[in-house]
């Protein structure tokens, strides 16, 4: 039977719908004989200057919607936004089982409830577990990352495993079992053959191993020692779970009182107690006790802009529980992610204005992504036939590719891809040529509105640069005679008192256009507004060199008497 399977032409297609040459929005597709395995479903935050009300950006799900019946599962390796934040939006478009670790399952479940998504089955992935998904063997293995119970996996094909190593680091001295990786599975993959190895590129430019440079413990320990009798406020992303636990442990070691300031942080710490040791209750204080204590450590968590805005509010004494003192110490323990730079700088300015002490420990700490020697270790253990760098900006992908070449993988078997670019293998052999999917980012406004890449964003751009002009007029419903107006209002275009000539001419054009169409017997409300908009737009551009949004309003009023 095995020989019969090998005689068949097994077709494997690999491609990314996001995450290549960018930060975040990670989504990779493994397609084996038409069966689809979705690896992660992340989002990214827009560039601040070009956001125009966009809250986040998610991958283009068109291909997945068109092939929904072929999807065998969605594999979510851990609970960070860049790998699972787009899951609610994906599950609004398709139905599929989601494979998650027990800890991530709780986060995903809450996220789906928040977005009113029902009917999704969460399948638990246990420590070192092998499952059959879509009739194929999938081997899950634990890895060390900044999120507990993170996993990598290998999907078995007739011609070797496709291994997705995840955002791992080699670290043999972890703070709890929930973070301990086990890479011995690499020898299993190697013995049975690895067709392709996919590896994270975000740390590929850094020499040596990431560990122990990922630890905040020595830096935060020094802060607590240097400022023994001063209040310490730590700002940190809620999803930086490893660092949060390091900070908590430092406080325990120094017998510092701890305040978990935000509700989501309190929920996180409560959830962690099931997989790590509990925080001594005699050290935990509530927010209303902060001002009465001198040696308290206040941990403030959140995500993105909301976190930095909260810190600014605290620095400006705009929260009820805290009055900032000059002796207070502020610790920045978060990496600066793209899209929130302005909010981060505003937070810094507000703290400095209060004459508080700022200590940035993140600048001395590496993110928990594999550096060169970590990546080489996995290449050495798996000995893949093909190597595909994933996750990260293009220079990072290139750095990852170069170290693979150092490990004696032939250049023609190292595959650098763009989002939407498909590589095809038949019976384990790379085929010439690459098909390319046309992808369009979906930009999300608030919690529900989709795909603002077109007209809506263009309108917002116009409003932000050239303003708006509203022209209103009232006509008799029967005779079409003007009985009110015209009234012209502008916002963000010109100061009306300094441009009376503009409003007079625009009013004249509106009246004249209506009269011409009525006299010719061709008046129709929509068509009339379109002609007014075109004429006024051309005139305003000639006068001001701006293209405001022109909104003519024609009200047809009937005499009810």
C-alpha cells in the first residue's frame, strides 16, 4: 500500500497570504493534494500617519473562501496578535476547526465571544502530541517563546515532513514548564525526511543564540535594587507573558508589593495560576492602595496605542487612584511596534514633564525570536531538502536565507517568496515557475467594518487634506422653483469670510444648473446633483488648487397647506 501511495503524483503548494516583507499579518498556507492547512491568522497595525481611522489590517481571505471545502484546519501556534488577531475576521468568512494549546484556547475563546462568533470547534493540542488532521499525521512539539504553551509542528507528506518551527528560541533554563521547548523531535523528522523547513526570520540578523539576551530579569532586578523605597510603574504589553512573569518573580524575590492595575492583566495572572506557581496573596494590593505605599510595583498592561495613552493619563494625574510624585520611577518594558510610534513618544513626553524617572529596559533585551545559531540548530537537526524563510521584512528573510546557505543548503533549494507567490512540488521535487495570487489587504475600521481600501479611505484622505463643501438648496416639489438657499458651508477648505467671492460664485452655479435643467425639461434630482458637483469641483480647484469633497443637497419641499 505504501508503494502505491509513492507512485501517485503528490502535489504540494506552499504560499503566504501575509507576513512576508512586513511586520505582522502572518498567514501561511500548506496545500497537499488540494487539502488546505492554514498556519496562523494574524493582523498588523497600520502606519500611524496613514491610518485614516483604520484599526488593523488583516490578510486577504479570498482564496480561502473560494476553497473553503478543502480546509482541514487552522493551526494557531500561540496567542499573539500577529499570529491569531485576525482569527475572528477569518471565521466570519469560513468555517474550520482551530487547533490551539489549552492556554491559547482560553484567549481565543474569549476573542470569539467578544466578536459574537459561534459554532467554531477549538481542538486542544497537548504537550508533544501527534494528531491526524485531514487524514494526515501532524506532529506538534513544544517550543520556548514569550507566550506559554507555544508549539511548532510538522505535517507528514509522502515525501517527507513540512516543518513549521514557530517563533522558538533555544533556552534550557526556563521559568516554568509552560515555556520549555523540546527540539528532540527534529531527529524524528530528519530520520523520516524533511521536504521543507519554514523558519521565522525576525531574529536572523542577530549573531549567536537569542538566550540569555531575551531576559528582563537582570535589568528589572537592578531597578528594584536601585530604587528600593520608591514606587515603580511598569508598562508592558499584556501578550508579553514571559516578561510579565519575570517581573512578577523579581517582585516576589524583593518582597515588593504588586498591583496588577488593569482588568485584563488580573485575568491573565489568574489564568496563569493553572500552569505556573501562584503569586503570594500577601504581596498583592489593589489600585486604591497605591498612593498609600512607597515600595509598590504597579504593573500596567495593554496593547498598542491604548497602553501608551493609559500611561499618559497616569502621568498627567488623569486617573482616580494615582497621584504621581517626582520620586516615581517609570519602566518601559515593551518593544516599540510599528504603527504606535507617535503615541509612544507622547507617553515619554508626558512622563518627563512630571519630572519622573524613565528607565527603558527593553532596549537591552532581545525579542524572543530565533537568532542565527537557533536557526542553524533547527536546520542541523532537520536537514531539510528545501528551506523557506518566513515572517519578517525582506532584509530579515535574506539574512535567514544566507545562513541556510552557510549550512550547505544549495541556493536553488532556498526559496524566498513574496506574499501570494506559490511554489509547487510534485513528488517532493520543486517545479519551475511560480503562480501568483493577486492579494488586497483588508483594512478594518472599528470592530466590524471591512475593506476600507477603496472609496471610504479615499474619502477620508480627501477630508483630511482638502476638506468638504456642502451646498444646500430647497425647491418647490411641483414647480421646481427655488424657495430656500442656496446655503454654502465649508470645513477644512477656506475661511468663509475671506472667500465670499467663492461662495457667491458656487451659489450662482448651483442656481444656474438647476434652472437650465428645469427649463429644458430634463431635471432629475440625482443627475442635477452630479452636474453641480462636477462644475463646482472644477471651479474650486482652479481657485484654490484643492479638491474638497463637494456634497450638493437638493431638498424638494411640498406645500401641505
